[in-house]
């Protein structure tokens, strides 16, 4: 199966979030023991914005529709390494001749 590649570049105001998955056991007197939850416990999440012509935004919307929030796609964010991502939610704002699409890309393994 060929991996779909997301080739559009996000606007510069994208936001990267990281929240490592950690198992924590709390003992008395404030003592804690922490352990990473799995080998891929620090996956990236990006809040991205794409703006431009209605045709460009329509093409991005169609790509995300085809993936349906299930199929992972390859994407390389600015200044970061390429990875596999899914997008389960996005929205579009239309103006005359100009549109904006905002989405959340979550890194996945597999």
C-alpha cells in the first residue's frame, strides 16, 4: 500500500504540542515514581492553519476527507522531522476568493 503524502505547507503560525505519556505511582509523603508509557510516549500534535485560494483549501479538504481521520499520511512540518499523522478534525472559513482551513495533526506510529 502506498502512503499518502501531505504536501501543502502550513502557515507560520502553527503550534506544536508535546505531552509525554507517563505512568505515575504516588506514595505517601509526596513521593512519586514515574515511568514512560511505551516506547513511543512523546508523539507530536500540531495545530495548523492553511490559508489561500478557495481551490487550494478545497484540495486540502478533499485530501483530509479521503483519509477520514483513519488513514495516516506522511507530512514534514517546518523545521522538524517527517512523520506519520492523522487528522480527525478540521474546519474551514470562507471569504470572497480566500479561505482558511484549521486542523489538528496527531502523530501516529504505524
